[in-house]
């Protein structure tokens, strides 16, 4: 039986830094979808009717057997809430503990899934919002704050202390909640060595067909974020519907 397209959010591709987990929005149960388990088993969602009872066979008056597939609902295996109507919440657990873990990724330079920023002021705030939307609408990506456009790690000012990290995250939440619609999932990580701290914002591909910054949809093209055309937004909606069928 195939898993319904939007019941389980897509993985962030080739993510060696985070462990993907998902959480029930009602009871908080964590799912890992371990390939060694299946529906109804530890780490997996359940279905209603249960897996193994989704096909019924019956014999007509001529003695011909028929198989009919029943519609099913994806549900939380603890509280039973419908996960077709209530999306799972993505939880990313960071494997990275220091700056060295990120250096191999930073050395790849800016590209389709990576953006570097040295500071966050003035026009940089708008650019950040556009990158949030373009990554969420495309295949996902990361925004490195404290890294210049050449990939040189210089650090981001004001995030060395716990208070500074909290203030930074509040600022990011404010930028996203005020300008980005719908609000995509994202994860903020901080990485340090003895003298330097950077922030890394991971934005996976979203579960919505596309995302907008100040009511303008954006997509990623090579190493830039640009407004999507009407034809491109239409195609994003069609692709979204196909994934959910």
C-alpha cells in the first residue's frame, strides 16, 4: 500500500547534518519511519482501516471474484487523529556540534541550495525573506549567516551568548511571520569554534505548492532567488496535486 503523498512531508535531500523526525500535532508522538518497521509499528503512523484490511474480495452471482480497494485515512498510532487533515510537524535533530561540521558544505560555495550572508541589515532582511520562500518552493536549502559571498567564514555578530542566540531567533521569526506566506518550516542552528560563531538556517522543501514573500511567489534558479512567473506557479500547483494523489 502506498503512503499518501502529503501524509508524510518530504525529506530534506542529502542532509548529513540533521536527522529527520516528525511529530503528531495533537499528542506530540515522534515518528522516524524506520525502514525496518511498517504501518502501526513503532515509529510509524497507522491507518484506518488497519493495513491488511484495505482490500476486500467478493464473489458476484456468476461466481466471478472481485477485489475492491477501500479508501483509508492516515492516523496517529497513539491518539488516532487524522494526519490527512492535520499535517505532521517536522522536527530536525542537529548532528552538527561545531563549525568544522559545516566547512565541507560551505566549501561548495553558493549554489542552488546554499546562500551566504555576512550580515542582516537593511536590504539583507528582504533578501532573507525571498530566500526563505524560494527554498521552500523549490527543493529546500540553507542560509549561512556570517559567511561572505566568497565562502570566507567571518562570523555573525551578536550570537555568541545564549541571550544573543535567543534574540537572533526572535528576529528571524519576526521576519518570516510578517512577510512569508504560508510560514514554512525551518531550523536554526549555531556553529562555533574557539573564536567564531555562525548561524545556519535550514529551509526544507515545503508541503504547500509554493510560498510568497510580500505576496510575491519566489523560486530558486541556480544561486539566485527570483519571482516565479504565472506559468511556474501553475506548474507548482499541478506538481503539488500530483504528489498528493
